[in-house]
């Protein structure tokens, strides 16, 4: 280390230039290679069985998310004006380049299976606009008499009709959405037009989230700069400290670009982590330097740097390596963006370490000590917090040990209780304000129709022709009835609906035949008949070619994970009966994938937290050559993690990708605080041999730096609490909360535990 | 009487004029008419194998015994399913009229419910039994419904062909245009390309083989591929008998019920 220090002091200029050159090179690579990955499908582990199956089924049955456009007329949609608008809008949508013609469904495109007086026919509800009262009435009756359309495309009160345009995931863009809105709204008056659906919610979320972040991040950085300046009170220190954060972030993204790793939405958490962690080393080093200079005002640069290196290299390296190890544990995740997040965050942390140990000393060599007010008296008064403040704080903590321990126990217990209430939500809609247009439109359509979200249940058998078997079809029909009884589930649709309709129509439209036929041959012949008279492409959305896979789609009025799980549990109750017929149940569709995906992220996150906790305890124990220290050092991390999850549970903040990742901050920050604090405690303990003095001095040295670090990051991220986008608000609050608990945990309970353990005071028996 | 005579002379003159210029003076409409009216015999018995090939490569095969007879103004056809087993003896009857304005009459008999039902077919653009062929594609479309133009002559698969572009008179028709390769003299459409409403390439029909049976050229193997859906239908005719005497009593509801 000493050699490195001497080298750095001699060659500071060269070191800075080399860093600069590499940075420029990485910047060039970023410019060339960096690209954002916005397709959500790219986030999912392609080889996970649930996704493999869902993708397969989506392709087989042309399952796509639907955009829903509702046209509302205050009296009834059965008037020439509204029907004409429905026709023209349907045709316009079919002509949009992003939408395939056959993916648009409305009353205008729907087919009506009808039969009377010995004929059967599959025909349109209307082609030319019905104008006479009589024709309008007969259209109304045709719709009312057809369960495949009534309440699906026309609302029960007949005031709303809907157009469904199914669209491929990668076709949605903000421009398309704007065009769609413009077209749709041009049909308003006296009708009202509403546009909703999963693609819109997903697309808008990605767009809004990024837009909001673009607006908020500069403010966050500005606040951090401001607070950092107030804390460091030196422009030089501020610049070098910021340089560390910026360079480590740049290098992390530069290396991502170098290895052609795209930027995922979770990657935006990397700077968040690096800001929170990267400023810490600098703050600790400058804080140490300041204290040193205060005690040795006449010291030369050489002396100051020697001391700085001597006392700080170890905690800086330990904290960084341990933090990096904590993030590396995310490699166990099955989700690639999370793996990359872990990998490049730990790289960034290591970069920050290298820069702290090079840029700060080089800066001092080249540009001198931080500027200092010449007048010692005014300086003392202006000092943000006098030393006595920390002494008093230390005394306060030691005086109220019992109260502190008790409150930690109570808070932890409460948090553990709260952790039990934590729920996962893969919902996209829940990320928007209740009053936002997007939520309100969704509500409107869900009020009148089956639901804006779809769950696909795929029944699969090895036996070709299995789904001509009346028994299994009756089971599916029963499942449909059970699911439709759930208040958040609307309609369901499957091969059964075609068969029931055909059976009824072939028997003079008698309601008593609105059921699954009893004979296999009859089913086969109905299907043949449908193929001969209708559009068989519609059939291939519910059954495959070999009749051994059937797709039941269920409309759900919410994309909330709780609701989705409830519906799935209804289906699961029937699993034994279905499997008795040698038929397997699978699920498919974007909603289901999001659910599995969120579960995967969480599972990975919890596994990695536990894993990294063990790693941290071991690493700390190794560093301090004491297992007790390792355990004590991990206390702030554990408390922070538990409280973080507890608060989410108690305040009903659902876990999602972002909120789950925030708990990683607990690791990074917790380690930093604990290591710096314990290291100082050890040094002062060996120096003074007096426990009370050690506590006071440690509080003055590390406690101060920790407080500064916490204040800087908390104030910075509190800015996000004023974001217009709820997930960003949650992010800001949780980062701030974690910073605060890490800080509070370190200077209270960890200090008390250190004291109580009697460590480093071997000769003295304490209590 | 005089009028008729004059008319005959004029017609004769036109005919001679046409003949003297040879076949190269044929219009697009003439070519298509020659295909449409190419004699295929008075009646036919055959076994049709329909192979429906999905985009994933999965194949469904249907075997159908069919009988047809030309009654001049009306062409009647009756079909009985042989396989798959669960639709065996399901029968289908189609009466197709000479007048373009009159739509086909169709019946279906489902043995499982023992009922004959009329299928009212408004549209000849309906697909035939879930295949890639519409009724029109199967040769039902009257030449007068489109305007035809010979766009070039070329050798295609070793045959001298007229390449005819046909555009529908009804602008709402499902195809915006079709292009046919018609063998000169044989009047068989060897290949036909279909373009959808938006002018995009939709389907291609290829005649794989044709046979001369009792002096008539009969297409016995054809394939229609929908390039947009990647779905293919193959139609193979076997045991073809021409003019073997199909009874006019074959085309009744009673025969539909009786099955094969």
C-alpha cells in the first residue's frame, strides 16, 4: 500500500490522464454500442419452463394483448350514426400498419352463427348500415340472442360497444398510441370514445417512467451536489467526490457497452446504487482528512496523505470488496437483467474504490488541501456540527441503551410481522395514479365488459382429437362457470362456446341445447360444419389443428396479482379431475408471465439477500479476525432489510421489481457504515484503551461521516418522493428509508452491541 | 328472318376475322373463358384427398367420395366423408348455377343428429371446408365478374403460357387482383397468384399434375398455399371416372342421408 501511495504521489498527473483516456475510450464504446432494451419479453428467462410454454402457446393460438376501444352512446348504440362510426373505426384500425387486419374484432367483424327453419348460417351482424327501425331492432335481437357477442362486444345496457385490436408486443410505441388516440377521438360526439388495454398500460408505463426519471434525476443530482457541498464545504472536495461517482457510473455502463450488454430498465438502478455507495468512500476520506488537519494544522501534503492512506485504505477496500461480493450474489438470479445489474453494480463499486484511492490523493497532490477558511474562529462557528454534538450523541446512546434495545426489538418484531403481509404485485396498472386517464378508462371498460386483462389456460393432452371428447369439454365448461362466478373475472371463451352455440342452433335455437353435446361424433361433425361455413381461423384461436390442445381465455377486470392468483386457484381446484382424463393444465399470456416473472425476481432477491448475508458475515469475520465482529457488523444490514420489507408490508406497498431491488441498497450501505465504524472503533480502542473515549471518538469520526453520507443521499432521493409517477415515488422513499435505518442501526444498536461484546477491550471486563 | 340472316353473316365475318389473325389476337377475357368453359365431361366420380397443412407443419387429412354432374344450367355435386372416422358419412351437397347472380344452394347432413340442414351461403368467398380454396377459387367464378388483360406471354414450367391479370369489377371483392398462367391450347391454369384487398401477395395456386381422361384434361393434383398464413391445402383426385353415368337421382336429401 505504501508503495502505491508513493507511486500515486509521484505520478498523480499521469494517473489522472490514464483514467481520463480510458473514460474517453469507454465513452466512445458507449456511444457505439449502448442500446436500451424496452421489450419486456427480453427480460424474461427464455429457458424457464413457464415462459417456454407460454411463448409456445402464444404462437400456437395467436395470443396477443388487446387494445380496447369503447364507443359509448348515452341512449343506445343501435342507431345508424353509432353503427356507422363502429364500422369506419373498425376499418381504420384494420388499416393501421401496426395492426393486422384479422386481429381486429368488433360487432362489425364478428360472425353470427344462426339457424332457423332447417338452415344454418354463419354470417355478419351487419355490412351496410341498418337504417330502418325494423332492421335496427333485428340487429339488436341478433346480438341479444348470441352469447358469443352479447356482453362481450356490446354491453348489457346496450350503451357501449367495443372494438378489440390485438397487437404484437413489439409493435407498440408512443407515436402509435398518439395516432390511435387521435383517430379514436375523432369519432367522438355525441358518442364518447375510450381507449384502454394491456399494451397501452405497459407502453405508457415504460414511457412515463423513463420520462419522469429524465426529469427527476437532474434534480436529484443537483440536490445531492448542494447537500454534498454543505457537508464537505469545499468546492474541490465536492468536485473530486462527484468525479468518483460519475466516473464509476460511466465505467460501469462503459463496460456494459464493451460487452454489448443492453441497458435494461433495472439498469437505471445502477446509478442509484452507485450514487448512494460511491459518495460514501469520499465522504469518509475527506472527513478523516479534515479531522487530521484540524489536529495537525501544519501537516504537509505528504504527511496528510500518508495518514489518510494508512487509516483509510483498509476500510475503503473492505467495504468495497464486501459490497461488491454482496451484489455479485445476484448472479444466482434466473433473470438476466438482474444478473447484469448485480455484476455491473459490483464492478461500479470496485471502480468507485479505485477512484477513491487514486483520484482523491492525486487531487490533493495536484491541487492542494481542501480550501480552508483562514480565520479559525469563524470556521469553528460555521462548522456544521461541532464535535461536542457527536460526543453528546454518543453519551446519549450509551445512556439509553435499554430504551434503544427495547425499541429495536419492538420495531424489528413489528417489521417481521409486516414482512408477513408483504405481497407481490406484478400489476402495471397499479403503478398509475387512481385519478389518471389510463386508470379511469380501464375502470370504465371493466365496468361494462368482461375485463381488460386476459389469462389463458391451456389444456393439453398427448392424445390427438382429445378435445372432441364430451367429458373433458364438460369439465372445461364447468371450470368456465366457476371462474365466471368470481367477481373480478368477466367472460371466458373456449372451444366449448362454439359447440354450445352450434348445438343450440342445430336444434331450433332452443336454450335447453345450449350445452356440450353428449357424443363425440356430434362434436366432430359440428366442428366440421363450422369449418365449412365459418372462418376456421377463429377456431384456431381456441383449439389446435390436432385437437389435443385447447385454449381457454378468461377476461379479468384487473391485472393485480392477488386477483390473478385467486382466479388461478379456482382453476387449480379442478386440476385433479382434469388430470384424471390425462389432460394437463398450463397457463399462458402476458399477465401470467408477469406474475411468474415477479415471483422469480423475488425468489432470486430473497435467496441472494440470504446468501450475501452469509458472505458478508464471513468476509467481515475474516477481515476483523473475529466471528463476533462479523455478526455484529451484519446487524445494521439485517435490521435495514427487515424494516424495509416490514414497512412495505405495513404500508401496503407491494413488492415489485424495483422495490425488491432497493433492498440491495441495504447491503451496500449497511456494509459501508458498519465497516468504517468498526474499523474506527478498533483503532481508537487499541489507541486509548478507554471504552467511553473510544465510543465518543468513533462517533465523532465515523458517526459524522455516516451521518453526512446518509443526509446527502436521503435528501437527494427524497426529491423522487415528489415524482408524478408512483413507482418512482416508492423508489425515492424506500432508498431514503434504507439509508436512514442503516445509519440509525449503525450508530445505535451496533454501537451498543460492540460495547456489550467487550471486543477490543480484552483486559477490561465490561459489565 | 332477314334480320337473323344478316346477324349470321356479321357474326361469321367476325369469327373469320378472328381466326385469320390466329390465337395471338385473343383477349384476356377470351383466355379466361376458355379455361372456364374447358370441357371436363358430363359427370364425374372421384375420391378426393384433402391435405390441410398448418404453419407448424401438422397435417390433417380428409378423404371424400364425390359425385358431380352437369345439368346445363346447374352443376350438382355431392360429397361423402370417408375419413376421419368421427365424421364418416357426413355429406355435403352443392348446386351451382350458371347465372352469376344466383348463389349456390348447399346442404349438409350430420349423421350424429340425423338432420339435413341447408347452409345458406351468401358469399362465394367463403373458404371450402376449412381449406385455402374459396368456392370461387375452385372454378366457380364467372369470367364476366372480372376484367382481364393479357400482360405477357412466357414459357412457364416448360409450357407456353398466357399471363393474364384479372381485376374484380366489384371493388369490395376479397382479391384486388389475380394473375394466371394459362397453357396455350390446353387451357389449363398452371399457376395463379392472388393479391388481397390491400394489394399484398396472399396465395398461390399450383397445378401439380393433370391427366387426360376420356379425352378431357382433368386437374388431379393441385396445391394452394396461403403465404401470409403459411397454410397449405393439397387436393388430390384418385379413381377418377368421367362420363360413367352418374344418376340424376344421386343429388337428393335422401341420398345424403343414406351415405355411401
